């Protein structure tokens, strides 16, 4: 086989479909987020404003976080030294897990190198802990959840997105004595809609199932202490396993689960994705712990972020653009064609200094390609004016339909 030719053909297909992913070189500068510098291929530079980052609250630049990381770096050095079970557990990791357990009102938490790994490792391990486990998964769950469920070798059932009646049908069709787990999200990142968490928990309790909730796009953002939508609803204590990230609202990197002490101990002891992976550096753990601790009391920052998102949605709706609005902090604008989506993204960057990556298949279904804006508290009114003006001009330039709102 001509392997190089096969690789070239695979890449060419992406170009032909208009969904080849292009990365640009960005230099973030301390204290200036969301402003950054685009290092162009020709060696020149352009000032840009980042509108698609997941550092939702700007905590990646917060003095509390940076100070904690500097202190830990000076005290311990760069790396963790190994996997958690050999030499990679430090006082910083334990302190972070304590903060996370407290955040979600759980007995324990377990930190992974990313929320993707936390989902994959946990969901692929649970059937070993509960032989015969059946996992019921929302069809729009994140790729990391899908992969973990696929790899575990156990039984799985996929229910239509947020469709409680369909889920009930699936639960009723299975052996009442079989162990069960329902996996779902609080905020679905591409449409920005919410999962019916309370109703899902009630169904799980009725059928004797465990619950697994991905709060990745909600931790730090919702609830009186940033514990996510489950905290906001007052039902976190009824969710068995909560997954979260340290790389979005908390501004650093890493992922975790929070659950009972016994559940965390079992996953820690059985999950290859935890056992055989070098732990996050102490400085990262220290920064994450500082961020979690700070956001437990900074409601004003959460409020300002929600306000910015609401204003941006209102202004884009005023232009007649097809946005999806489910009341969350995520602002998707549907373009519906991969070529047009990439063209608008490129023109926003080159002509207006606005950086937002196109979202194409397979991340979203074909025909729903979009630009996904994530306003933060530090996107000021002047930046928003520039974005709205640019979108108005480019939408007309590309002759796209303004007639219907997407939702």
C-alpha cells in the first residue's frame, strides 16, 4: 500500500469538503486577554481579539492563579515526577482534590490530565466495577464520553437528545436487576442548551441507576459557588459522579471526577487512564486550586459573564442573524455550510482582527456548521461593537439568509 498517498487523499477530502482545520499561531500576552497577537506565516504580526476561547471568565490571566503557580513553580520545579501511584502525587494535587470535593459537596475527587481522559477512563472502567452494567447515553454527549462508553465493552443504549420518554422506554425494556448508569451533560457546548438534570436524576432513582453528569461547560460558571448547573438546581448531592474540567472557566488545565470516596478509590485503582499517566505539574495543580477557591466567592464575575453573553445574543438577533439561544453563556451563529463558515472565519481574522474558529462536521451535524462565540467578562463594549459591525458586514457580503433565527 502507498501509505503516503492514502494520507494525502484523506487530507484532500477535508479540503474538498471545506472542513480542513487550520491552526493559527497566537501569542497571548499577560494582562491583555482577550487581546492577543497573530503571528502570520509571512513573519508579520496582527493584533486580534479572541472570541472563541473557553477561558470563559479570564481566570487564565487572574493574579490569584498566576501567583499560586509562580509560588509552586519556585517551590517544586516544573514536572510532577511521574504517575500518581509512583511519584506524581504531591500536596498540591491533594489540596486541589480537596477543593473540588468541597465544590461539589462530595466525599472525594480525583484529578486527571484532562476532562477528556477523566470521562474516557471513568466510563470505560465502570463495567469492570459493576459487571453487566448498562450505560444509557444522551446522543449528543461529548466525544470523550462516547469513546469511554464504546471502549468499555459493556452494554449501551443511546437515547435521543434530552428525550426523557425515549430514555424511559429503554430503561423499561431492560432487566430490572441489571446495574445501570445514565450519562448526560449539564450544558451542551455546541448548541448551548441544558440537560434536564433533575428529571434525569428522578428517572435514575426510579430505576435504581447511577448518574454520571458532565459539567465541563458549567463548572465555575453556574451555581452560588461555581459548582455547575447541578449546584444551581440544588441537586448535586443526588448525582453520583460529576465530571468537570480545570481548563475552561478555571483557566488552567486538567480534569476530574467528584463522587463518593469509595467510587473515587475504585476508579483510581482500576482505570488505566489514571494509573499509567503522568500527573499534572504541581504548579498547574496549585493554580487550579487557587482558581476554584477564588470562584467559590466571585459571583460578580459570573454575573458579568452572563450579562455579556445576553447582550451579544440580543445584538446579533437584532441583525437578524440565525443564532441559537437556550439561555446559556454560549452564542452559536449558524452558517450552515462549511465553505461559507470558513470564509467568514478567515475574513473576520484578516480584515477585522477577530478570531473565531469555524465549527464543522463531525463536531456538529452537516448543514449546521457554525461560528461559536464565547463572550467573557473582559470582552468590553468596544470589542462587542467591533464584532457586531464585522458580522453585519460579512453576512451581507456572503449573501447569507437573515430571515430565520435558528432557535
